[in-house]
C-alpha cells in the first residue's frame, strides 16, 4: 500500500480530563524548575508542542528512551528531528539516548546527573547563592518512561527502590507528585508529572503512532485499525519479521490474513451462539480482536523487530 486509509476516524481530540488538570499543575511547577527532562520514545510525533512555550530559557534535556525497541538505522535522523524545537540562544540543551528498562554500556541514569549539573551551571538563570539543590521537572506524553527514569536514578545514586508506579498502560501517573530525591551529591530532586497529550493533535496519523506506542488507550482508537496501520508501517519500512513469527509464506497487505494466523498460533478463539431454524448452536470461531491485541503486544515487546515510527 502506498498510503493508509484511516476511514474517517478521528483520534485528534482525545484529551482526558485528568490531563487538563495535570497540565495546569505542570505550568505552576515549571516556575520552580531549574531544568526540564523530557522523555520521548518516538522522536517527532512523541513530543507535545504545547510544552514548547513552557520551555522558555530553561535548560532542557531530551531523553530518547526505549532505544532497545528503535531501529538503529534511523536514529541519527530521528535525533536531529527530535531536537528541532529545543532550546535557543539563552537555554542550554542536551540529548541522551538509551533505555531505562534494560542494561546498557552507558546507562541513561548515569548520564543525566552530570548533564543536568552542567546545563544549569552554564545557564544565565543560574542565581543560586541561597541554595545548591537542583529541581528537575520530568515531562512528556503518556507511557514514555518518565517514572522508570526516576526509579532508575534512585537505584543508581541512592540505592533505593521505586518511588513512582510504572506500567505499560498510559495514565498511571495522574497527579503531579511531590519532589523525589534522586541524588545526594549533588543534591537533586525530580518531580514526576502525568503524561500530557496536546489538546488537539496535528493529524490522525500522529495520533495513531502515539496509540501504537501506548500513549493512548487501545480501546479509544480501536485495536482493528491500529493493527492494520501497524501492518502497513511494517511493510512500508520492510520490517518483515512478522512473516516468520506468524508462519506466513510471504509479506501480506491484508490484516485479516495476518490476524487469522496470529489467532491460530496463539489459540485465540471464542464461542459464539448462532441462531438456526432448529435452535441455538454454539460455534467456536477465531477471536480477531484478541489476535489484534496480541499483534500490538508483540510489536511493543520488540518481537516484530526494532521499529521507529517517525
């Protein structure tokens, strides 16, 4: 397929009430922040333009998280694109690539503290005679690893356990929390914030990419259309690992055929009552909705290859 038909669907207006409340609290917390750490997974669509004005002259670090799931061939381009609207002449900027979930040669959490200290020290807003502590605000759209980053920093620098709840679904953090200490020397506090989407997304395709990465609840968009768009994206990027995983003979453009193989392999079936002239008959059929969910879950776990949606 050269293009994807969204069938008139619109996910651009999905903006839960708790996000509006969270955005207001974040704006108030920004006034006390020395530096912003923005967590991101998809480097262009995964960033909230509504935060652009809030950045101002504050030092800003972009953390490209979950890099174990990203296509390494696309990272240099993606990184440049992701930093497109960061900073300016008066605010320090930096970027860190890695993953807070799996071990890496140079952990993200090991890079953050010295980079924050450097950017804040070099910022013209560095008037800190009365205090030597650092106040960092962690921001980003839902399910991009903000809480995981905070917990990783605490484990590394303070040898302590989880301070925030993490999960694979969006909306785990629904309120701006109190400050969480993540380092002793230098004394550094981070504030976890709820993931916030723009009140109006630029287009449906951006919303679909966010949904595939778990930033929007699946049922809000529909597992069927999400699975079809994922298949379109995999074929477009020539990522054909799904062919072997689901025992297909060759790449396929029809989502029904793919989901049929997924359902057969995973044993996703359901009993359906059929009305006949002689009475009700229970028939076992393939559960395509459950198969679509398995297809999405395999993608998010990296079983279909390392894919960068932007």
